[in-house]
């Protein structure tokens, strides 16, 4: 997962009204939120984000057998035909996901 930015309307802590904010995601987690009106930026501690990500990774690993079972029960042909590609690309996808969590 790479860095992504979106603009949305949130209630600003400083302005005390709904304003446009820039939300920065990195590795699927919110890295920072900045008010476009007053400039207040709320950041998140990277070490805490990594800890949360680690918990998410463990949860995903532990639930993988159940998710695979659900997937092949839904559509066995698609599941079986996608396995070779998924096995070949998984190390790269994991590497990119972990790299996206590093500081810029």
C-alpha cells in the first residue's frame, strides 16, 4: 500500500466548524489530518501506527484459513485459478506493504 491523500469535510478541533481537511493515508492507516482553513495538523506517532499495524497483521494471519475457506466455497474455479499468481506475488505485496509504513 502506498501513500494516498484525500480531501474530506470534518469538524476542525481549532475552527470548531466543518471545514475541508486533507487526510494522508500510509499503509492503509491514517498518518495525518490537516485543516485546509486554519492549517491545524494532527499527526500520528509512527511507532504506534506500526504497533497497530502489527496487531492487524497478526489478526489477518490468524483469520487467513477461515477467509480462504469462505473464498473457495464462494467460487472454487476462481479460487484455484488465482492461487499460482497469488503465491508468486505475495512476497512482493508484503514487502510493498511494509515499505509503505516507513517514514518518508
